[in-house]
C-alpha cells in the first residue's frame, strides 16, 4: 500500500502532463485513502456507478465525459488545457493567442492557473445538472472535486442535492487540500468520507446530535423554573446562559471559564446568582470579571442589558453544566432556534423530540432565490476582472472586485415571518461563503489586504432583516444570527481576536410586530354592550368521559375590532425569503379572530376572500418586486397555492402590463412545520420582475432514511414559462412577431370625448338637416359591452378628414353638437394635438382605416373578455378602442381565430385583468406572433363554411332572443364542456341559444383547423366522424407546436419567404409568383428564434459579460457564431466590438462559462 510520503514524493515531481497522469493520480490517491479504485466501464451505462470517463448525454444527444464519477457521492474533474477541437475551431491568430494564455495553466499562483481550476469546477457543475434518471435517484452528488494533478484537491458541496450551486467546503479558506498536507489525519478522513459516506460530512447532520442534546437539557431546566418565574424571564435567562456557553467554546471567554464557574457554584448554589449577575454585567460593558478572574471582552448587543440570573438548585445547575460541556462550535443554528423555541414554550415543549425543518430544505429555496442571481452577477464580475488582469490592468480588476464586494456588504435580505431565524441564518452563511470566494480572488490578484475604505465591506447580521410577531421567537432569531456569524468567523479564520468590539451589536434588525396588518388601535367588539369573546384556540382540557383533549371553553379571548387598519409596511430589501404561517382560509377566523380577518381582507384588494393567509405575504412581496424595491422573492407556501383562489393572486401579478415571472417553483415538496414538527406538503415559488423563463422542479421519488431529517428526493427539472398553476409550458412569450401578420390588427377608435356618441333618433335628425346620407358621417358604433352583452344601439359622429371650418359651414348642426359636447372636455386635455384638433377622435386610427379600405367586413374581438370569441362586423361599423380589429374579410381566417387552437394560444400569449381575471387579447403578442396554417383550398373552404355558420348561428339566436348575450352563451358552453350540471337560468340560455349546436360547430371547427395544421393526432376519435373533437389533454402540446411553428416561420421570413395573409394589401409591390417551400434545418429555426430580440451592447465590461452569457443561455444547445452574436445587437456590433466580445467569450470559455465548438459558442 502506498504511504502518504511516497505518494507526495511521486506526484510532487509529476511536471506539466497532468491530463495524461490524471487516472494514475486518482488511483494512487484512492490507495492512500484506503478506498476502492474506480471500476472498468461496461456497455450498460446504468451499471457504470463508479468509473473513469463516465458518459453523460446532453439534451441535443451529444455525450460529455466526466473524468471520475461515483453515483450519489462525487464528480471529479482534473485541470486540463485546451482541447484540440476548441483550438481547431478558432482562427489561426486566435489559436495562437489562446495557446499563449494556456501556457500559464501549469504555473500555480498565476491567473491562468486560477482560471483553469475555475473552468474545471464549472464543467463539473454542468455535468451534475446533466445527470438524469437512475443517476440522481435520491439527489445529485453532494460533492464536486477539482484535482490539480500532483498538487491539490478542491472540494465543493451542495447539500440541497438539487444540482444548484456547489460552494467551497468546508469554507472558502480551507476547501483546497494540498497533497503535501495529507499527513494530517483529519484531511485524509475528510477525503475518505467523500468516497465512502459523503453525507456524513453535512454540517447540519453532524451538529444535529449536539443541538438536540442541548435543547433537551434546556427544556428540562425551563420546565422546572416555570412555576416560580414568568415564561419570558426564564427565556431571557436561558438565552444568556446559552450565548455564554457558546462564547466560551468560541474563544471569546477564557477556556472552560464558564463551565468551571458552573461547577463551582453547583457545590454552593447560593453563589450562582451573584456570580452570573457579575459576569453578565462585565460582558455588557467589557472589563475585568471578578467571577472569572479574567479580562472579558465587550459583548453588548442588548442581550446582556438585562443581567437577571435566576436562583437554581444543584440539580438545575447540573443541567446547565451538561449543556455547557457540549461543543458549542458544533451547534447548528439552522435548527437550534427551532428547538430552543420549543424548549422555552410550554405549549410546544411536547414537540421537542419531533422533526424539524432540515437545512437542505431551506437551502432548496434560498439558493435559487438569493444565491443564484448573485452568483450570476459574480461570474460576470469575475470574468471581466480576470480579462482586465490578463491585459495588465490589475488595478482596474481589483477595483471591479472591490465594488462587487461592497455591493454584497450593502445587501439587505428580509424574512417577513422569520420565526427563530433559520432562513436568515442559512442565507447569512451562504452569503459569507460567496464573500469568501470574492476575497480569495482579490488575494490571488495580489490584494492581500482589502483597502482601508473597504474595512467595513463584509456581511454581518445587520444584513439580515426580520419581522416576527412572537417576541420570544424574535429574540431567538437575533441570538441565532449572532451565534451563526461568530461560528462562521471562527471556522473560516480560526481566530476571534480580530473581531472588533462590541462583539455583538444591537442593530434592531429583527422587528417584533405584525407583518401584514398595521392598525391605529383596537377596541373590544361588543354585542348589545357586552364583550364578544371566543375560544383562544390553543387551550385544551381533558374530556371527563372520553379522556381526550378538547377545547377549554373557559379559556376565552376578547374579540377585537381593528381601527385604522392598513397594509403593514416592510423595510426595503434586495431579497425577500421565508416561510409565512400555514393557515388555510377556513381556519383564519378561528385562529386570528373575525375582526383581524375582516380588517386584513379589506386592506388587500388583490387577495380574494377565499385565499389562504400566506397569500397576503405573497402579494406584498410581489408588489415590492414590481416596484423594483426588491430583486427577487421566494416563499414556502402550502401546496394549495395552485388552487383557484390562491392562484388568482399569482395570476394577477403574472399578467400585468409589467408582469412578474416565476423563475423557480416546486409545486409539491415534503416539509416539516416548525411549530409542531408535523409533516406537511408545501410549494416553493421564487419570483422576479419581467418576462422570464423559470425552472419547474418536480419531485419524482422520496425516501426517508432513518438517520436523516431530510428525505432523499429525486427531482426532474423543466425549463420554460412557469404558469400561475405551477406548471411549465411552451415559451409563448419568446415567440417572434411575423411579417405575414403585420399591418392587419388594430385597436379601434379612441374617442377622447363621449360627446361624439349620439342616439339613433338624433342621428336621423342630423342626417336630415345636413342633407347627408345615412352612415356618411354618423356611423354605427360598437364597444366591448355591445358585443359581450347587449348592444346600446348608438352611433358616433366621425369627422375624420374634415377641416373644422368646413364642418361649421356645411354641417352646422353637427358642428354645434361637437362644439358644445366635445370641445369643453378637450380644452382640458394635456395633449396638444388632441386639444387643438378637438373635432377629431383622440386616436382616429389612420392606419386602420387604410387597412379596412376595400373590405365589406372585418374580424373583431373584445380586448378584455371572460371568453375569447371572434365575430364579423360590417364595414359601416366603427369599432371602439376596446375592440381589437383584424383587417381580413375571409371567413377562413375567422374560423382559424375562433378555433380552440388559436384561443389556447391567445390565452397563453396575452394577459389577465380585473376582478374577474378576464383574458386580455394583446394584438402584438396574440395575433402578430400567431402562425396560421397553410391549408389546401378544400381545407380552407371547409373552415370557411363552418366559420360562417358559427357567426350566423350566434347572430340569429341573439336577434331572436334579445336578452341573450355572448357571455351567457359561452358561460353555458363552458359548463357543457366541463360536464357540470346547468341551473335553471343556464338551461334557459341553452335552449334559447341552441348551445348544443354552438358546441358542435366549435368542435367541428377545431377538427377542421387541426387538419389544416396537419395535427390529426390531436383529434379524439375518427377525424372524419361527426363526433370528432380536439382531445382534452392537448393544451401544452398545441402551445409547443405553435411556438415551434412560429420559429420555423420566422426562419422562413429571414430567408425571404413570407406567407402573407392579405398580400394585395400587405405587399402590393412584391412579385406574386408562386413561392416554393424553403428547406430549413433545425439550426436555422433555432438561431432565428434565439436572436430575434435585438439588444443593446452595454458600455460596462461586467454588463457585457452578463449580456453575452444570457444570449448563449437563451440559445440553449445551439451554437452561435460571432456573426450571429453581432447580429443580435442593435446596432450590429462593429468589427472592433466583435473583437471585444470575442475576447470576453474566450475568457468565459476559460472559466467554464461558455464552450467553443467548430460551429460557434454555446453556454
């Protein structure tokens, strides 16, 4: 067996040929650690659980190779130079430059070496995300290792095991293990466990045992003290004891000083109170402690402002001694707060032995909500800084890194229901890890000491903001943050002497108040002058007959009414994260009281009355993101968030004109309620401003190992537009506008003055007096209500094209009408053109009038409507601004637009508005991006006939039954399709509107349109039978096919083929010869799709990196050439800027953020 000295001697002289020696190095390392070596590979890839060169397929069908892999344990990557393929993909000059840069990779301590190691880490992270199926059963590998052959092994861990962010382990100062240090047994043990039992290295698991032991001792002590002292006094006393124990083990107090003090006073309990009081008085101010006979640091922070020590007997002091003997450096703050809260609360103490929320679950939300966007920013900063350093501009590089470090130090993270602080603590630690990486990069660039101006540029508990209604939990949260912060400092530096004083500070960052409702005062609710009370909801008694616990009716609480109640204000924060209370809508009044519930619902207009309590947090956080006060928020909610009333809150924010997007979601995930340890099912959502794609994580399998609180979970991830019901669909938002549809869709007239509208009798008089033909100037007029409900039967004066003087001379009665009824209102209008041209509509739609010229009729739809339907309007009818009008008179197009295929697309592409959550038909997204089919003439005629019958049927029934409305018709049709029973009113509508025939016409139209697309597979039953209809489960498939077809059409148009809908109007000068179908390959289609949206080239170097990375990520697996990239910007990148971009892309490739292929660059 190879000894450590032999191993170090052999590999210290390995030279520069690391790649060729990698497998030998790994085998020798296994021998030194006493673990088995990798197995030979076999043809069945599922059996290659521990091998070299593990094959990993990409979404495009390519295969990547992991240097060394052990399923469920680790991915090992070795530092490598440029691949032959990468070099051949470059120009000769670029190859020369790249090789020149690569020569620094073997020189440790150079920028090139750091870059190569970072690239290997990024490659390993990418491989972790590519693993699927049997490879991720129970989660992705918890470790990534990056070996610099013959020199060191770097460790990175992701305890969430979701394939997210791997962070330096155990911290940024100690994650790289030089092989010369392998004589240290603890380092060999660490590496050995990575090979044999990696989860044993999870700090949360290792420290959980210590934490539970301490909590048990504290619970016993708290119980013995409750009869003699108030609960809050006991809690404060015990928290001071706990922190003093921690301070001792962290080196902030002399070694064993507090434990020895407890041991001494156990023999003489009468000395306990004066000794502890004296010690805490000194810790509050700093100075010489008589109790310890030693100098004591200045702690302060509010914790020791109250120095009350409670008298204890010998047995009670023994419980403190046992707690003090534990290693407090190993306490896990993420669960300590929960257990402490249970220990101190008599009503929750029974659940002390119950489960707690595992840290891995908390990280699963904190990582995508906070760390992911910050790490994306860090990647850009790092790339830009190393590019500057490579050019010899090290000062600029350092300044760029220091600027990012300062931004980290200025961050504020809010948990508006922070409880005992576990989310804030986990966030604090993860941010400290990121800060450590930034400081490491600064050190590598020669900035060993951060500049004087940045001495305060560090993340502390001050960065963590909380709101908590429970005063005890709020106090615990502060304690948890400080213990966690000091633990991190001790672990990462090994020294606490460099901490400034006071050691802890009272930042007032945890607010003890209600997070969602504020009020001026409360008053007792009275009934005929008598106070109204209710059961307090928490006090039980034993039933005398059944012996079961039942509510104690004698435990009453006063019902209150809340005067001057409004939404509570939250402090501004960059990120919001947390786990608001799990109270369903049915329990709100019981748990919170009628007065509170009613005041809350009245204060929040966007939250339906039947929504759960958590949705008030969700709505408030969403508003903060929309107003750009917050970058991103993430919440744990019950999985009922997908149900109708909760979903409406989400839909409201996702469908605004400035929408939010769900960028991460888990619809159904196991969780542990910290209040009582009960197992529950939850959903996770993380939300950001703008139209964004998101990741939908679906739990495929769960296993609950006995030794762990966290279930081993197998996930599936989908990338796409995450909908309000937490499903992911096709990227409809990314569809391109098509030339084929251009110039045809228009909003109607915006009158900017209701005085233009006249009754029919008035119109008849004006026509007669002015001697003008009916419809010449006073025209039929329709708005949305006219179409969805009952027509108002009004007309409108249209003076477009007339000079006002001519109107006054030739049409005096009309002139006076508009002068009296329109001009006074227009005189106050801020727009000069509207004010001065007061006799013409505010928006007279010149372009729409030109498009309608020559048509006998046109297609229209109501912009905002509960149901999406289309109908023909006669050319004599002027449409209102709230109608979207399409300048096509062929019923074939009416049929396609009326089909479920287009309706499904328009609902996904448009937005939602109003109390009724009605769909909005945004013409630029719903019509201009919609790819129409290319039917045969027979198919066109079939669709045309059905559309004409549909339009005629509805108009005929409405003419025969004046009270019949389109909304009523389609309400009943919706119920017929769902199979719900009709009430009496609906049955009457069904009979009057012949809704059964309406349904048949729509079903037949859907089938005809599906055939025109060539999508017979979406039809249920025989496509040629009278019973055929679209299948019920094809919505997502329709959307994906339409998005794909949109990309195909965009690619066609880029090559010159435009399938004009109305060529004689849209392109009258174009040659009308028959256009042949273009041959398009997938790359043509994909490239057009990803570069369709033009963007500006940023001035800032870091922003340039971010823009390039986003561009490559949007392209997915499709490589983009430098020419493609140049064309993606407006204006197109100049040769000089292309050179700048190329240099940054090369640096991104060096860091593993991009890949160079013979076809171009890709993420």
